[in-house]
C-alpha cells in the first residue's frame, strides 16, 4: 500500500549517500542538475558524518584501488587515521 503524501508526489531522483562524494566539483554538478543542498550547517553535518561512517566500511577496498594506481602511501592505516581525523573534526564543529 503506498504511503500517504501530497497529491502528484513522485520520486525525481535518488542519491546514494553511502557512496557520497565531497568537494566543490560535486556541489557544482549537483546544483547545476537542480539539486538543493541542506540549508544549515547542522543539516549538512549529519550527511557528512553519515558518508564518512559508510566509507569506513570500504577502506580496504579503496586502499587496494589507490595502491594499484601507484599511491603506495595510501596504506589502510593512513586512510583510517585520516578518516578518524575528519570525523573528529566534524564532531568538534558541533562545539
């Protein structure tokens, strides 16, 4: 049974937050395609933390790809440390 909602409501797109991207190129492309970013820093913070935690499940896979591309400095430990520092910085932003 469909859930109740506004008449004529329809899905117009799906964002795979578990494989989210960061950075200005993504934001520009997203906005050019008609996307609207969360209005407040706190709203964005949820998705930034969520994406980082989801990425933590794939660190080994990402490291393998980077190392195959010649990025020997991208060890599992180095990436985990950077990811930990990133999540810590996000949480510190809460004050």
